[in-house]
C-alpha cells in the first residue's frame, strides 16, 4: 500500500481566554510566573517600569501557534509553539511549500528544506519556532499513521519511568507533591545592586530552611545576570546547597559562559542553559566551549524532534546531560528515548503553584501529568494527546484550495535528482 502523503498544512491561534496553549506566560497578571508577588529578574529589569510584571514588556506578545498537518487518508498530526499570527504567516505562506505533497516520513528532507529556505530571515527565534511546530506535527502524524508512539519511532524507551522536577514559586508544595527537586525564579538582578543580591540569598535560604537540606533546589535566572554577578551569587548560594544555576547570561554570550565556568572552577554548582538557544549550531558552541553541565533546549522552539535528537547525540559525545525546558509531551517522548536525558521539567502553571495542571492549558484533553514525581507515557500513537474539540481556533491566513493543490504537486517525484559530485 502506498504511504499517505501530506494533503494540507494549517496554522491556528487559540482565541478564547485561558487557551494559552504553548505560551505559558499568556496568563493573568497576578500569576506567579508573571512576577507576583515577587518580581522575576529578566533582561528588561534594568529599564524603568518593566521590573514588576513580565507582561508589562510583552513576554506574551505573540501568543501560541497550533499546526495541523492532514494526510490524504484523513489522519491529522498536531504541533505547537509560540509565535502566534506571525508564525501562522510563515507556516502558511512559506513552510507549507516544503510539506504539502510530501511523504511525511521524510522529516530530514523537510526540515533541511525549511531551514535552508528561511536562512535569509531565520536561524533563530520566530522562524525556528514555526519550523518546530511543523516538525512536531509531522512526527505526531507519522506516529498516528504507523500506530506507534513517537518515543518508539526514536528507538524505544531507555527507562521505565521518567523522574520530574518542578519549576514553581512554591518549592515546599513541590516537595509535598513528590517532585524530585524544585527550581524557582531569581527575583533580583544586577540593577538592584548589593541589596538585591542580599535579598536573593535570603530568599534562597528561606526556601532551604522550609524544604530541608537534602531536597534539590535550583535557580532560574532568565538571561538577567552578568558574569561577575553570577560568580558572586553562586559563591553565596553554594554553601546553601544550590544544585544548579540556569541561563544566567544572555544566550549569545558564549564567551561569558566560558568565563563563568573558569572563574567557578572547583564549584559543585552545575551550570545550565539552552532554553533560548536554537538548532545544533548554537548548542555546538556551548558544547565546544565546555561551559555547561546541562543543556536545556525547548523542543517546541529549537527545531522540533528532528533537530533535538541531533543536539542530544552531540551532547552525549561530550558527556553532557539534556534536560529540556518545559514542552511537556514533546520533551517526554524525546527523554524516554535517550539515555542522556535523565530528568524532566514540569512548569507549574497554576496561579499560586499549588495544583498540578496541564502545561498546555486547555489545548489537549489528555496531556500526561506528573504523579508522585514521575511521568508515565501512555502507549498511544504519535505524542498521545487529543486536541480539545471545544477550543476556539482562528486560522488567520487560510489559503484557497487551488493554492493547496498547486503546492501539493511539489513532491519528491517532481524534483530533479541532485548531481553526484566528488569532494574536491
């Protein structure tokens, strides 16, 4: 039997309040993740008027994008990212050219074409988030057509259960819920001076007292610090049992990450980053410089499963662990399939960080949730989640059937073979 081809690519944005989807910051201003009641240090903290609430400077300005890829047998796969309507435009008007009419199993070819075609305006950020959503939808579609979970397509499970730590405003509650550790935001940055640093240390010390000496605590710095500030903060927090310090510098400050590593030589605190890094090329710079102990790519941003598995393989060659940022089921399937992905992150998106709720909000009916500190994946095709039929979705750049039919003619049999050449 011939394998189904891709019939159509569609990009949507959730419209109803509360349908935040992939954008975990598109929530109420009084939500802990937006800086309530404590501020959260960020690259905008030094600018007057933007320190109190992260939504004040537009962390949620673009919103979510949901991609539906339909095969000609009617099977549909779904992928999500952030990017909102701008991502929808890129997907519908550009990336669909390389997907419609294709065999969805050709993930390597499709990814390479999408990346090469967007080099002039892409490489990081919004275009890669759009590519990620398409790539994830393809993997979901392939799994559903073949009747297998994505982790099986990647090689099968390497662990019986996946342990989970919580990113939260309440490490004490996270411990009660059974998580294997907790990470909370750094409240103050360099612009808050010595007094801010003292408050950071006092805040960490308070949580250490509340959770006890043996419960792992990590600090998320969200690109907000400087090289010298990071070194000072680590030296203050190391005696209090800081497990790791995360994304303490802007993502392109590769020399700064190396400098912090050198200045903290001998420290037991792990250095981590990668949430806002994109593709193998950025992660290669971090690995080659030897400046991190853990890579933290967001699978819904950095290029999807197709690119993530390359990064995981590169990290394994450097004996570096990969613990992805958020991204729920899209991370879980990857982590089950690779041995150097030992731990998962659950970002607690309940307003007071006191309840376990779906990371993607109302987007899916059956998103797997951690229980007693572990994630168990159901043996369901694709990523194993069902799109919520009650969602209010808007397709801002709907294309005519004629446009779709024209693009569907661009498949592998229409392409001229590449000429074989000998390397010079």
